């Protein structure tokens, strides 16, 4: 480690090169280029491998940042990708748009005096390299299950839920009011920050894992689900193959406090049979927990 890391004293902080204004006048492509391999290794080698990794502590996903920085500095990029993707469904997207200055990089121990490790740019480099070299595989399960989960909302929360549930073997179908997958990542972030193709290739990977998507063209204004989407409401329902219990409306503003959906359904409808068929509608970041609990996982 002494040879590959702790180089922050001799190696200055550096960012990927920025495209000139003249170049950017002609397109809407991303402003910053990608690190070349030598620059990525040099910047990763600046990590001080703290005893208490404050970068990881202040990461909302608790990413294993010091470990994949070490692997990058050692040139073990495939292992670095496996580690970065173990806690993050969108590492190349987070590397582009996360507010690193307030999170991991802003709490880097060497930030005062030496300049933080450029964690986001290294993360972007790792995963873009993984895509180019074919290391990014569809999230296929070890065994298939008989249960299915429907998730309404194809934003980052819904897509992350879909991927995690597919890994466990559930049949997953994602619905959205719009015709493209990505939610805020597509409709709320401009190309110069996050190119749409970066999001699209993630969707193609999920499609190869049999995660299905239905967009605006699939909705009928008369359909029950269509009405719920137009109303902007959140719905959680559990059904048997031949019968359907009524829908339970959940206020999105209080959804985080609704920690026990099974108990709530039982209070409203009496006995709810688990492990048969469950749909999580407008789940977002709560979809995984609700779906796993409803399916008796």
C-alpha cells in the first residue's frame, strides 16, 4: 500500500479535462471528458486509506470508496467495478451527478490542505471502463420464483428496486406515465451533465434480464392504474391469482412513516395471504422493502 497509495503529498488533485466553450457550442454533450487510465490511477493513489473512512460514512449508499480506490490504484479495475456496483445500482450515473463536494469528497480527510480525492470522476472512469470491456452483466437470478412484482415509477428508485428484486428471482414489470425509462435522470437532468445514452444502456441491460417496461403508450385513461397515475397517488395492493382486494391509497408525503404495509392491509381487510402475488405501485425507494415484506421474504 505504501507504494500504490498515500500519494497525496506528491500528486496534486486533478479533474478530467473540460471541453472548450468552442467545442460545446456545437452539441449538448457532457462538459467533462473521462480520465485516461494513468490519470485515474494517479488520482486514486492519493487516497490516504483512513482508519475511519469519512468519505464512506457520508455516502448515502455507504459505498466502499477506499477499497475501490485502492483497487484502481493497483490497476485491478474489474475488481474495483465489482466492489463499486455491489452497493450502487448506478455507479457511473452517481459518478456524474452526485454532489460529491457535499458528501464523499467534501468529507475527505485530505481535503484541507491537499485537495480531496476526485472520487466521482474515478467512479465514472471505473464503470465506463467496465461497460467498454463487457464486465457489466444483466442482473440474472440464481433461481426463478413464481411471484411477480409490478413497480410504478421508472425513476432511479423504481429501477433500483426492480434490479434488486430481479436478482432475487421475482418477475418484475416496471410501469411509468412517460415513454422513456429514467424519470428525473432523463427528464430532469440535461445532457451536458448526464447523457441520455448512459441511462438507456442501463435499461437495455435490465431488459436482457427480463425486467419489462410499459410506458405512456400502454396506459388507458379508463384503466384503474392509468387513473391512479394521472392522480399522482401512490397505491399498494396485494392480490391472489383469482381475486383482488381493494386498492389502498398511500399519501406520498407520509409514505416514509408507513413502515408496516402488511399490518396496515390486515387492519383494513383482515387476513392477507403472503407469498402469492404482490404489486408495489409508485414504490420509489420504499418499493424494495414493501415488496420483499409482502412476498414473505
